């Protein structure tokens, strides 16, 4: 593995898709985990826009006692949907049809 100085990296395996069976040194964040998504741009042979392969981070295994993740791996996400939106409890869609709950004319 190459010397990265003060930056930590970890050999992370890839499963599925074109990168199946390979592992790359992935830079770790401040919490010691790799990023949740890993995007790999693949250039187009015809000179068009590159195709982007999307991989999602999943636990490699869990510890027996506490169920904590023991390492990470990336699984191929063929649809490549973004899951970066924050999911706050108050952001859920309103179940009340047509206006305010106390609206009697609605």
C-alpha cells in the first residue's frame, strides 16, 4: 500500500458490477469509516459523457456480542439513486388530505 502520510486509508472490497472481486484503498473520514457512497466515473469510448458506477457502503460482518460492524465493503447499486437527503421526523409527508386538520370547509 502506498504511503499516504497523515491520511488513513483502508483496503475495501467491492461486490457486484464491473468492480466485483477488486479492492481499493479508500480514504477514511474523521470517524474512521469510508464514505457511504463511492462513485467511479468510467470514460465513454465514443467521447460522450462518462458513465458513473455507484457503490453503497454496507457492513462486512457484525461482532457477535454487540452486533457492531466489523469492517466495511461496497455493493454495486445499478440504479445509482441518491440517498443523501436528510430524513427528519418532521419532514414526512402530511397524512391529512386537503389542508389543515381543523378545516371544516376543505
